[in-house]
């Protein structure tokens, strides 16, 4: 990622450092600050077991009526299933708020890493003064790196959008991938824009955008205790998103969210293939997502792709148990654009050239209900390789 | 399995032969005949994509009002997503019925194997006369072998139950395990008893028995297009299950169904561990099953067990996304009877001895919501090993 090409939204500064939370001496504590406070909308994990920072962030957002001055993120410890969890999340937020001169409820804590181990808040508070002193707009890439766990590459995207009132910028960073032990594939995503947007619009845009991006991405179907997707808009560009501008802003935001989500699927542990599943002809977009999710989460489909096996029967069967009603006799399936199933039956194809195409790093599964509805989605996942099992099984032994 | 010890129900005869449906020259066509016709109850796959023999069997059972003279099973071809599928299933059933002098609707076809390839009905009809001629009560083990696909061992259980009117017998055979390509983990199960039971009781017993056995077992969460669980009662013992006897009969039947389901989990492809998940303290048994299923199907839990990793955080998190409401702060988790999580928090334990215990071939996960409801279940699954991925990925390449 070439820093010169980044479109950095105004009013945001960033800093990261190593606080000794993870063993590997790489930055594990990051701060994102907005001046002025940003309007914010968030989507948190639906897991019944929520990490302390998720619970505290939900309380803070409610108390601040969706205003955010700072996000404080640590990697290496999820602060989940911990005795002192909420106290640590609250006290470190308060320390950060004091340094920034902000109300505590405008600081959101966020964590990813090991679960079931106490997080030492002193390690965080000791580093906060230096972090605040180091805040700079140019440190966004450093922050993008600090939030990674087992990810193998940085996930940072920016956009510039010309609106009727001027230009606004959007920046997003994310992490995912890692399913090492005892972690899960926690997804964190922080998206900052200097556009001005009312809270109601932000919420709606985030929900709709997530439906086309993060809700259409899965590594292994497990939902983490810490998942957080946060969208902030501080208006520092001086440009408000007018009614007529919303389409353009929406397009840029959604494309950024999709690129971030796709990068997570691409970086699945041990994955050899990024799998893009296109669903068409479902009754509605919700049905399309359920079909995409069932195919994406099928271990049989994922291992078939790992083995470059054009095994369309597994795809049809996974769709069949998705819970979505459809007529199997209307289904067409294409692998790498080669028709392998028509009307629910084998469409004769030559295996060797298709197997060769399945060796490419990106595999496309096209599932269409011919003559069906207008529901569609694009879903991303990755294959299951022997390395996935190795990475996830061999940590302690 | 020692044949001398089998308790063979009266009135049933069996035969199996090689009909050339699968490549490996091992029996692939089996016949189970009841004289007189048995009352029957069945549970078929909930997959939206149903194989032709499932559709035809559903029609036959409806037409015969639940009377079954014969079950005709082939392995090697699932007769699913096939152009000629229903015609082949109907015609071979008719040929079998003619040989037995039975109405066609009293013959149920059943298939397991490759999907998307036409099944040659002539291979079946050519062998039917010899099969009928060979029918014998002693051939049950041979039939149990003929229905296997990638299973590594025979799955056959029998029971003898003393009731007030005399002794009745129950025999059950099953197959599962195999998730080779392009098959799925089709589960077939055929249970025969010589007790006399009305259709309504059979249906209820099968549903309740399945809830404690087949519905509490999962290899990889994929639901096949061919799954079939059939219970037949022909009354040939002359003993009816009286009101007061139902408890004893039920106990024997459920224990047989549980043993069959457990054997399937034990024989999961590439599996090194049979995993038994005990859930207690759920609001009801349905919630308990949902918790068990979420834990059983989590790739992160399954790979942790493969690696003998006492990773209770993954178990708690999988329960958290099961959709069941519970208080995480009330959860206790035991691995191999060692307490690893109390009140949702780490319960300090010594790792080396627990890791040693996790190397045993059977692993028990005990998940309890302390002070919760009376809902409970025992759920069986197996671990995910590198061999699972190998077996499921490397077929064609």
C-alpha cells in the first residue's frame, strides 16, 4: 500500500506502539482520534458471549448518543471471559479520555487476541501518554498493522468522493483471518470519513453496507466474541452529504467495505484459494445471502476447492440445506465460468481444463436459480486446506 | 460382531450381492424383506434437494399407508440429480414387488453414493431374482456390509426385550461416515422389529428416538440429499407392545439408535477422536441440542480436539453463537472430566496431564449451565484432522 496514494480523511489522527500485550514484539496498541468528535454507528458481534470491550463500547455509544472522540484498540488479548474485563476496559478508556480532555463515553475500547486470560490494564495506561503525543494523520498504516493478529497482510483502503459541496474522504482498516488458538477469527473494522452525515443515515448506510460486505464473508462460520464494525463521520471536510449526494457516497463506502471484507476472506488461515460465490435468482437478497453462507461454510465444498475438484454436487446439496426454498430443477452452476450443472443435472464438461482453471488462486462459483427472483449476493470465503487444520490444531502440542 | 449373539427379529430375511454399481467389487445391492408386511415410520432428509429414491419412498409410504414389504438399497450411486432418477427408482421397485408378489408401493428404494451420475436400473433388475432366491434371516450382517460406502467398519446392533406378552427383538443397521467425493455423508439406517406396534406409536417412537440419537450426531454439519431413517415393525413375534410395555421397548429401541448414531460419529472420515458432548442446564432439550450442534460443528473446536488442545474458549464461543439464550457467567466446562471453565472464566488446571488425557481416542466435553433448566442432551461428533481434508480434497487431482 503506497502511502502517497492514501486519501486521508481530515480530522483524524493515529498512533500505535508496542505495549507488551502480545509476545511477539510488534505494535499491539493503537489509538484513533477524531477532532471534532465523530458521529458513529456500530455493529457488534451477535455472539451471546460478548467480550468486555464490546459491552463497554455498547454502553459508551448509548451514553454518548453515538459520539466518538477516540477508539483504543489492542491486539494479543481479547479481554473476553476475564474476571477483571469490564473494569480494565472502563479504566483504560477513562485514562485515554482524560488525556484527550474528552468524556469517557466518547472513547471506545476494542480488543482481539487470546480469550480467557486477564488483560493487564497497566500495560495500556502506561503507554497512553506517549501514544497521544505521537498522534499523526500519517500513522494510519501503522495502526492498520497494529490491529492484525494472524493476518499475513495489512488491510487498508481509502476512497475520495466528489460531492456537490466538495470532496470527502473515507478510510477503512480491518483485520480478520486469524483463527489461532485460543483466539477466534475476530473481525475488527474501523471506517473513518470526514463527510458530515446525520446519525440516522450513518446507521442505515452501515447496516446496508455490511449486508453487502461483512455479512457476505465467512472463513469458517465461527462468530467471534469481539467482532466490531465501526463507522465514524466527523464532518471535518466541511462537506455534508446532501440528499442528491448520497448515491455517490454510498457507492464509495460500499465498495470500500466490500474490498475490506474480501481481503479478510483472501487471508484465511492456510487458505490457497479465495472463493467468490455469486448467487442470482433468489427470492430476495436475504435468501441469496443464506444460500451463499451455506455454500461458503460447507466443509465439503471448502475441501473440494482446496483439491481443485469440480464437485458441483456438494454445492447443490449445501444450497439444499440452507433453509431457503428453491426448485433444484432450475439450478445452474458455473465453476470458473464453466457450466457444470444445468437444470439441477450434470452439464457435461471437460474435466482437465476445468481442473487446471481451479488451480488459479481465485475460484468463482456461480449459482443461479433460472427464472427465479431478483435476489442476489456476492459472498466471499476461502478453502479448507491441511494447513488450516495444522494451524488450528498444533499450537499446544 | 459375533453372529451367534445377534437377536434376529422374526419375519425378516436379507440378501446382498454385487451388482456392478460401485467400482470396487464388493456387495452394493441389498434387500430387506418382511413377511408379513411391516408397519413403518420414516424420517427423510430435510435437504431441499432430495434424491429420487427418497421422493419415491415418500410416495410409496403415503400410498401404502405406511406398509412395507421390502427395502431395496444400493451403494455406489445416490441416484440424485439424475435425469432418469425417479423412473429408475420406480421401475426397480416394481420389478422387486413383482418378484415378491407385493404391491409396488410396499417396496422402498434407497441409494447412497455418487451424485449427478445416472443409475443404471438394469444392473439392479438383473440381480433381483437371485437376491430374492437368496433371502435368509442369517444374511443381515452381509446386508449391513453392502450398504457401507467409506465406512471403515460394519454398523449393526440388535436387542432382545422381554415384554409382558413375550420376547421381541430389534435389529438395526446403519452407514454414514463417508464424505468422499462426490458423495456426502449420507446416513442410512434401517431398524427392524418383530414387535407389534400401531403406526402412530411407531411414528412417535421414531421421532423421539431420533431426537436422542441421529439428531444428536454430526460429522461436518452437511446434510445429505439421501438421508433415510426407517423403522419397521412386522409383529411376527406375535407379541404386541402393550401400554405397560412401552417403557421397556422404548428403552431398548433408543439405546440401539444411540449406539448406531455413535458408531457413525466414531467412523468419521480421517477422525482420530470420537467426541461426546454432554449439555446440561439448558432451558429445554431442543436448546440443549442446538448448543450441542453448534459446538459439534465448529471447525475451531474440531481442530482443537484433533490437536489435543484444551481450548475451552472456542467451546464457549461456539455455544455463544448457537442462537440459544444463556448466561455465559453461569457456564462450567469440563474436558475429560477436568474443570477448565467455571462461571464463564478460566478454572486453573494443569495442562500436561489434561493434554495427555486428550490423546485418548474418546474425548468428552461437558458443558453445563449451572442453575439453568432441565434441558439436556448427549451429542456425538468427531474431530477434523488433516486426513479429513486430504480425503475430501484429493480425489480427482
